C-alpha cells in the first residue's frame, strides 16, 4: 500500500497530484492540536497508575512522573503513526497521513524519530517550524526532509 501512494500508472510520481498536498499545512496544525489533547487525556490513567506504583514502592515509582509526558507521547505516536494507518488519530481526523518517499511503510521507529525531530525542531525554530513548508517542495518540514517523508491527504 505504501508504494501505491508514490508510484502509479507506469511509474509516474503520484506526489505530482495537486490534491495530495491541498490543505496539508492547515490539516497538520489541526492534527497536532487533536493529538496534543488526546495525549493529555491518555496521561490521566497513566498518571494514576504511576501514583499507585509510587505508593507501592514507597515513593520510588513517583520518579516516573518526570518522563510521563514524553513516554506517553512516544508510545502513542509509535502505535498510531507507526501503525496500519500511518497516521495518528489527529491525522486520521484531518484526513492526512505520513508516507515515505521510497514507498516503504512508516514503522514505529521512524514514527518515534519523526516525533523527536519535530520536538527538537520546535525547540530551536518555534514558532517558525511551519514557515519552511512555504519554501519546500511538497510542503515538507525540516524533519520530513531529513527522514525522506511527506504528509499527504489520505483521500480526495
């Protein structure tokens, strides 16, 4: 399925199809906001679990609170973006998905690296991270360029 998004009809590049990139920038922002909310909601049961773990270990388990947010986010991204749909739940709602330019599937490791580079880029370039999409082919961000990925519309 991954190769179908890149190549079709005797080797023509499907990424030349204008509908694939229409509205992607706005949809990425929407997907980010939805995913941010979902990760926050996922942190509630995880925080309760860590709280009980802290009680059972006489406070030692509470050290996990320091990595609670990044760990929850990375597990969420690895299981959704690196999963069958190649999209987080926010991306699915926004009707976009991540594809590799070489046609291979996005696996969990690539999904996690993509996210880590996204946050590193945000730390350095905020709020300018989306400006690069104005100047790159296929509206790609810096972490997309580094990893050979592109975010495209999932359907017409």
